[in-house]
C-alpha cells in the first residue's frame, strides 16, 4: 500500500463484504482494500452522476453534464498548475504554497 492510499471504510481494508451468497468483492474498492486516488474517485462519481441523469433527457441532465465538464476542466487545470509548480525551484515558498493548494484538492501525494 502506498503511503497515500486510503483504507476502504466500506470493507475495513479487507476487500470483501458479506453478500447474499457469501463474501463478495467490495463495491467501493473493487476488492483492493484501499481506495483509488481522489482524482479517480471524483471521475468515478462524475460518471455515475452523468449516467444517472443523462437518461432523464431534461434540463437537469444537461445541467449535470455541464457541471461534470466544468469539474473535469478545473481538475485538469489543477494538474497543470501542480506540474508547473513542481518545475519551479523547490525551495521557492510561493511554488511550495501553490503545490500544497493544488494537492489539497488532487491529493496526489501525501
Ligand atoms: Zn472496500
């Protein structure tokens, strides 16, 4: 387990949960016992929301699709900002602050 991996709270890190016919792979961590990165979890949830609302075919579905696109655009910008701050001098306090702020959302490293 990497130092940044978060133990799954659904299965308590075991990777399995009780089902009707015995143990089943945990639906949240897919049997790994740890959760994927915050970026992966966000993308997974966005896709669930899009799939759930797209079938409605109404304004709410269009609004959710727009909002999901904006979240993806913001995450992409944060990744670019994090990369740019890592290219800067490591001892520069402004770059370190920018890295910390971007990482507080992306949670790519601890
Ligand atoms: Zn789990």
